[in-house]
């Protein structure tokens, strides 16, 4: 290296490593969306989706210790307007809160949307059943039909992820860098 | 390759530009940016620790606070490393003050690190023990026991619910098996729905399934009536058992009938497939379930859940109806019993406490890590800031010292204009002010010295100019006789190039130029005798046949010559002593002496001619009278004697007249009339007079005329004297010369603007002992010569501002060289060719 150049190449390398670890896309295992579709029915736009959600032992331990996990179905609907570009529609985001009920020894799932809607909670004797319930949502209300005027070309994308912000504060740094806590799927795209 | 092999000059220029950019614009901002970063980091660190203590505040910013702190620490680390790198370069380059900076920095860092390390150690210990002290095995066990106790309490309620459900199932089976004719009953009723509605009025939870039409389509008419009657029975049983809901399910889990409390929804909660499969195997299902319809669980956020901790609990019991006569398959009875609110609240409280404690235990390790991380960041921040401040402090402290060192070096190198910036009021500032005062005084002294030196140089230049333009030669010699200064006149008088004269000592000079030996001998004799008094001596030099007489005056300079030995010891090798020595002033008095001699000879000649010429005519007349008077009276023998005697007298008188005329001619004052004349034509004219003689004469010259300013008559006389002397010398030589010949060569020297006439013969030449005096009167080699020929030649030559030199040719024969100044207009016409003329 020439004299007078960058003094600390090791520091730069360390910074790059930290930035690479920082990226949430560094670990994307455990969750993948296999299908998603929307349907206009009864004056509303509904979402049906299928995903593969495998929870690690870390999540099972956390649940049994009383930690609640929140999974989010991020859904984005865009209208393709040709020369005018795309327009993103306002749709509800759904979250599923998973918790363990010690008295009944059941796993419970509570659905709620950003629009204030909620579904009847469901209880499951096994964690796998609860995860399966979260990963296969049916008839999730997204938007009124008026928000999706027809005819029109629309694109949708959806993903399922563990919401780190809902985790207890002390384990958030670990969740940022631990691969077992990187539960976020790639975006699944479809058109309708 | 062209890109890879970029010109180094361009690369260096770019690097210089970047360095200049950094020094001008970026470097001044670094302290302010660093201070700002430090402040931001301190604030961010405070928020980070506050978020750890109270998770509800800054919770969403926690990760960003971590990132900001980590980035800030990295920034400070980079700043510190940059300082370290620069300091290391300074130490390697031996920059003044760099080593002192290192020592100060080491001391500062040690002073800062030691307490920080101690605080960090004890804080770590406190965190570890403090967090561990939150947990107690007994508390954990108590919470576990409390949860188990709650479960046990609820289990009693669950068994009771099971018992009631089983009894209800048995009653339902018994009543259904008694053979109710559902078909007739249904037909007797005006409307089943109306009846159910009536039932619902009395018992609001009793109802048929909402999708009654489809149910009707699927069921056979007898079964349909049977099932509708079952609703009444279910509602009766539900109220008897105090169940919240009681439902009858058929094959595939289809709802046959349901009776529920009025607060429940019309559609009963259907058990899951696993429950159905479990019960179809003939076993019962008993489970405690939280009731999801509570408002407390309607929101997905943990905050909402914590705000409404109470959760309703229910017992779900599913049992098979094995003796259900009217059904074609097994039927299941599900009953949901609400747990007593008081018990549910207590159980939920126990569960909440259990969860909180378990969560704390679960988060204990992470919590420690977070506290350690925050503490580590705080420590890193503190240490890095301390190191950075140590750099700043050390630099500020050593900066004036470095300036002092640089200033001292500048003064040592002779730069007295360096002034140190005085921006401090402490002792270092006083020291720098003193330094500035000292350098100012030194500068004044140096300026005075320089001014005096300039004056001395000016005086020396003035003296040098005067010396260079003096007609007298001036030589200054050092104590060791080395020529220190010499002017051009000295070089000309001594016949030595000026450059060589100034780079040699006098003895060596005399060895190189032998004609200077008389001068060295005179000096040596003077120094040997005294050396302290002034020298005044006449020195005769003969350089290449040209004689010159120098009047040499010498005097010691500055100090005694004889004391030089003691001073020599004080000199370094190679030094030139600028003091002492002696000065020699030389004047060419050759012309003066020659003039005096010529004047004396002229006076002698004039007197001689006057005194001798007057009696010659009476003598000649008397002799002729004697011959005429006595020749007739004497006898023949006496007459012959008389005749010979008188003839001899007359001849000698004629010779004496001739000699006297020569003397008169020599003594005659020159009255030349100078005009421009063609010297070549003049020489040819004179040579024509001697053509056909015994001595052969030949002229080598160019066709073009060579012009000089001269008196034709006098020049003819000069040539006659030369040629006549040469011819007589050849003819009167002791040993006869075969083919006597005189060669003349006439040429023009453009460089020196001189016309040279060279006259050579093939005779015996000049006796060497006479060369020095050959131009003096009465100096001759011929028995009959008067010795005035060459003297007259020299006189006429000098009348024409010329020079004459005599010598012997190396191959033998005499050689006379005459030089005259060329006429200026004739210099440009020397384009002829050499021509030989006899």
C-alpha cells in the first residue's frame, strides 16, 4: 500500500463484515412463501396464501418462556398503469401473534390487521399446528373492491416474516445477527 | 497497460492534490466533527442505557441506537488510528517533538485507561451479580408450584365437567333411544323453526344450525325430526349442567343440534379434526381452553394483552353417544363449561407471573450481554475520547516545542527571519517571545555584518577595477608566495596568461616560464636580505627575444613577512590566508630607458657628426691640394707615395663623411608624414632595386594590397637598411654562403590587426650574445659596419608604432620580424592569394 493511503484496511474489512451481518437478507432460511393469491369477492379483496414456516428451537424456547412472537404477512398490491408507472394500493397488513398458554398448555394465535380488524383466536396443542395455521392464511381481508377498479392490471407481492421489533429488547441484538432468528421469506410475486 | 503504467508524475500530482485538499478543507473540520460525534455518541449511549432500563421508551430506536454507537466508536477509532499513524510517521521521520508527543501520549493514555479499566471491571462484576440476584430458585419453584396448583384446581373443574357431560350424554342417549317419532312430531308442529324460536325465547341459546335448509336436504325425514327434537333435549341438559354451550355433532363433524347461553354465537365452536378423530375412537376429550372471544385478546399487540390480563377459561368436553338410536353413525356431544371467573382470574394471575419470571430467566443471558455491550460501548467511547483528547493535549503541548526546535534549526542554518507564533501566555509563550527577540537581534547583527561585507566587497571591486585598468602591473602574494591577485597589466608585463597567473605560486611560475627567473631571483634576494623594507629593483626580462625592463617595487602587506610562520599554524587545510603577504608593482621602463639611450646616442651622433664633419672637408681639400701641388715637383717614386697617401686620406675622409651622415641620419628627429600606403607595393618596389644582385631575394605575399599608415620614404629607408645589412652579412660572412638568399614574407593578421613582415636569410645568423643589444648603435657583426642599420630600423619601426624582433631561425639564418598596425580600411580587402615574387 502506498504511503499516505488508507491507513486501516483491516478496519474497512471489519466494517464490511459487520454491514454484511447487519443485512436481514443475510439469513433467509426457515420461511418461504409457496403460493399467494387474491380474490375479489363480496365487495372486498381477499388474500389466500401458503408458506412454509419452520420454527427453530430458539423460538420454541422463547414461547415456552412466555415470549410472544409476532409474524407479519406483508402484502403489497400495485397497479400497473403503463406509461404512468405503478401505483401502490393501500391494503391492510396482517399480523399473527403466537403465544403459549401455560395453564392450558396450548399455543394460541391472534390475528389482527393494521385496519383494526381481528379474527377469532385459535388454539393449538402443538407448535407445528400453530405455525401451520399462521403460514396458511385464508380469507384475509386486504382492501375494499373499490380500491381495485377493474379492468386493470395488478401485481401483488407478499412475504412472511418474524417481526423483530415485537421481541423483548434484550434479545433484539441477538436476533439481528443470529441466523436462527432470521425468519423472513423472499417476496412472492403474482399478477391478477 | 497504459492505464496500469500511469506516469508517476501524474500520480504524485494527484496525491499532492488530495493531500492539499485534505489539509485545507477536511483536516480543519476533523476536531469539530469528532467533538460532534462524541456528543452524539454520549447522547445515544444515554438513550441506549435508558432503553435497557425502560423498554417502553426508545424501544423502536434501540437497534438504531446500537448502530449509531457502534458507528461512532468506529469513527473515533478511525480518528485515533489516523492520529497514531501520523505520529508514527513523524517519529520515523524524526520530526521535532514527535518523541515527546509519544511519551506524553503514553502517560495520558495510561492515566486514562487505568481508572477506566477498574471501573469497567467492577461494573461488569456488578452487572453479573446484580442480574443474577434477581433470580431465586425458590421463587421459580414457587411459581411452578403455583402454576401446578392452578392446573390442579382447574382439573377438578374439568373432571366435574366431564362427569356432567357424560351424564348428559347418557340422558340424551336414553331419551333418544325411547323411540320418539320424530316425523310425526315434526308434522304435528306448525313449524319447527317457529317452535325453535319459541324455545329460543325461553332459552336463547337453543337453536338449530343456521344452515338448516342444507341440513334438511342432507338428512332423512325421520332423522331430521329426530335431531330437531334433540335441540330441546340439549337445551334442557345444558341448563341442568350449567354448561355454556352444548352441541351435538354427527358424521364428519356436522352440527346436528346445539344449545348455548345467550351470550354465545349462534354457530357453536366446532372441535378440531384431531379431537373428532380422538373421540370417534370411543374416548372422551377433555381440555381447558382460554376463551378467545374476550376483548383482551382481540388485539395482537402485547401492550393490549398486558392491559387486560384477565382471560376467561373454559372446559371443552367431547364424548361419544354410543347408543344414539336414531343416527346412522356415531354422534358426539360437546359441552363447554365456563370456569368460575374468580378461579380464572387467579389462575391467569399465576400464569402471568409465571410467564414474566420465565421470560426474565430466559432473557437473563441476553440482558447481561446487552448491559455488557452498553458498558463496553461506554468504555470504548470514553477510552477513545480520552486517547483523542490525549492526542490533542500532547500536540498542543509539544507544538511550541517543535516550533522552537525548527526555529533553532533555522537559526543554525542562517535563517534569522523565522519568527515563532506566540499564541500562549504561559511559560512556553514567554520562551517563544524570547526566542523571537533573540533571532531579531541576531538578524540585525547579521544584517550589519552583511552590510559591512557588501561595503568591503564594493571597495574591493573598486580597487580591483582600478588595478585592472592600471598600466602598472600589480601582484599580491601570500605569505607562502602564492599569487593571490594579479591585474591584466601584470600578466601582460610578465608574458603570462592572467588565468594561469592567479592559480600558481611564484616559484612554480618561474619554473614554468623561465624568462621570469630574474624576477624570482630578485624577490628571493630581497626576502633573504630583509623582506621588511620596500623593494625597488630593475629587472630585465627576455621573452622570446623581446627584451623588457621592469621596475619592480615591493612592500609587505599588513604584517611582518618574517612572522608568517607562527600564523601558518592557525590555518586549516585548504584555507587561503587573506592577510599578510606582499605586493609587487611593476612598471615597464623599457621604452623609457630605450628612449633615454636613443636620446643619448642621438646627441652623441649629432655632436660627433658636427665635430667630425666640419674638419673633414678641409682635410680632404688639403690632401687634394697637397697631391696637386707636390705631385708635379716630386719624383715619380715620391709622387706615387704621395698619391697613395692622399688617396687614402680622401677615401677615409669619404668613409668618415659617410659614417657621419649615418650618424646624422640616426640623430635626425623624425618628421614622418603618415599616409595610407600599400605596403606590399612598397616592398616590391624596394626589392626591384636589388633584383639581379648576388643575393637572391624573394617575397611571399598576397596579390591584394596591404595597407598601413606610414611614411613611404622612411619605410623605404627601413627596407634598404634591412636588405642591405642582410646582403652584406651574407657576402661578408666568415664562411661563404652558397646561394645566398633573403626571403620576405608579408601577411596581414586579421585577429590582431597587424601587418607582419618577416625577413629571413640563410646566413650564419646573429651571434647569440649580441641578440640582446643588436638594436644598439655600434653593435655590428661586420668589420666595416657602423652598427647603425638595425638601430635605424628599430627607430623607424617605432615611429610607425610597430615592433621589431630579431632572432635566429631554428634551421639557421637570421630572422627579423616587423609588425605594423594595419590601416583600418585595408582589413576588409584581404582576399588575395599568396604570390611568390623574386
